[in-house]
C-alpha cells in the first residue's frame, strides 16, 4: 500500500523592506520669523509652530532659557535642503551673519539664566514649561504615524505584483539613455577659424608667458605654473587668515585695563564686571569682523562663552566685598560707645566688647558686617548673648565649638542664645546681628 505524498509548502514571503529612518529636524527656510527654528520644529512634530514661538518667548522673559535653546538649535539644526549646519561652518572658520546672531543670542541667554539661578520658583516654572513643550512634541510626532488602514502605496503594490502602470503615481521612470554622438562640427563646441571651418584655436605661446591662457607643457614655465596652482590650492584650502589670537590678546588687554581702572574706587564685583564686559565686547566685535575679514575658530567662541559666564558670576557677587584687604579692630570701652553698626569690605574685623558692662535687666544691640574675610566678636563674660548669624559661604564658630571644627557651607543661618558660664557675675543682654558674605563669623567669650 502506497502512502500519500505530502505537498511541499511554499516558503513564506520575505519581509518587506523596513521603513526608512525619519530625517532629523531641520530649520524652515519659508516659515520663519528669525532663524526658522520654530517653523522646522513645528513641521517635524506636526504641530503649529506658534506653540514653540510662545514657549521660547516665555522662557526668554522669565529665565533666558528661550534664547539659550533657540541659539543652540539655530547652530545645530541645518537649513532645509542643506547638509551643513551653522556650528560646522563656525568650526571651519566661516563666521557668517546667521551663525554670529545665534552665538550672541545663546550668550545673552546664558547671562540671563545665570543671574536667575537663585530664584527657585522661576527655575521650577521654566523646567516644567520645558518638559511640557518637549512632551507635546514627542506625543504629536508619535500621533502622526501612518494608521494601519491607510491606503496602500502604489510603489509597494508595484513591487508586490511585479507590474508597473504605464502612467500615474506608480509609473516607472523612463530608461536613461546616453546623449547622441556629434557627427558634425559645432559652432559652440569649437570656435570658427579664418577659413570658415571649426577647430581649436592656438594661443600663440609654446610654453607659456606671464598672464597667458596657454597651458605650458615643459620647461621652467611648467614648473612655475605648477607652483602657482599649488599655492592657489593651498590658499583655497586654508581659507582666510585666523584672527583668533589677535582677538584674544585685545580682549585680555581690554579686560585688564577696565578692571585696573575701577580697582581702587569700586567694589570687587563691579571692577570685575567692567573688565569682563570690555573683554566680551572685544570678543563680539572680533566675531563680527571675522564674518568679513579673517576667521575665528572654536577657541574664540569658547572664550566668549566663558567670559559671559564669569560676567554673570561677577554680577552676582555682593557689593560689600572691596578690592583692599585690611585688618580693623573695634574696641568700645562702655555701653554708650557701642555703635549701631560696624562694616568692613574685605579683611579681618574684630569687635571687642569684653570691656562693655551691660547692667542687669538692660540690653545693648549692634550689627557687624564683613564682605569677604573673617568677623570675630568678643563678648563680656557675664552677659547673655542673643546672636543672629548669616554667612553666605563659609563657617560659623561659637564658644561651645572647638576651633578645629570648621564646616564650610553655603547660606548658613543661625540664631542662638548663649547663657553666661556658671559662676560668672550676672549682666545684661547683648544682641548681635552678624553678616559675612564669604568667610567666617566667630563669637568668642572673654576670659574675665
């Protein structure tokens, strides 16, 4: 008995070609207000560009992040129908107008952002708004995926059936053919000579003369032309001469002159602001000039960004810090001699109140402030001390702590009450308000 033969099963059809990867976002050349960033992002995410424009505007007003994001997007996103972005042009030394505007915009945004870092509520709102806009963009891009019930692509149908329509969207392009070979002279291909025929016209020079169009074939003229062509190619490859070093030296000179001019009669932060502003102006002018004459590279851009960051830090520096470091001692001999406040810019200030006698039931109040350095207050032995101490960055030392216990922290605030030691003669109350921007605040009790 013969067994039935099994019918062979056809192999499964190969998987269709994977979908091409999505192109990265690009700036729009038609739908733009400044640089086309919002128009390109709107087209990429398939949403109205006005949403991005409003978000960038709000972020610019409240924190400067809008300028930062827009400037860097302008540098990194290429324009549609182009493969090279502005950042690559800058790195190759071609400083053009759009790239310059983008860099200055990012620098201005960084300066505003650094000055707003201390405002926690504004930074929180800016972070939430940034996350919300990014989430909207991602959601909209995922939403724009082609649904399963979309009509078939004519090209895909052609691939599946193997038949190409004669015309229409799925029609195959015509076959490429070589151009016809010319069989007769052509007036535009070969110039006409005296006898009416066409043919190449000689130049009259065998191995070339200076300024001639002939191509020398041998001798010293050939070597000279080869050298000239090589130098021309080298100049075209190198591009214009770099002026980055000259701009850096001028910025360094301008910063030093500006800081030195304000050093003796301005606070430290203001003097640094003047010098850094002068240096930043030189960097900006250098970038503008390099768009027309010479070129600048990544080093100049990095130094300009670093100068902007230092300028923002100098603007946040307390104005109580001076440029002169001094040592000052205040020693009132009686309660009536205690002044309402004592101040020192930079240095070491000592307020010695050990000789001040505060009657029982009475109080003496004073304030002492040092911008940068050390503030030491010596209180009487039997007085009760109520101290409110604020240190921006530094350490606080109290009589109950060991001198080696140094704990440097930012934004230290302490309110303490120090009772007199056992066995001391009772006295009144001494109220202290101590402030140090950068440094150490110390309260010490007199031995007797």
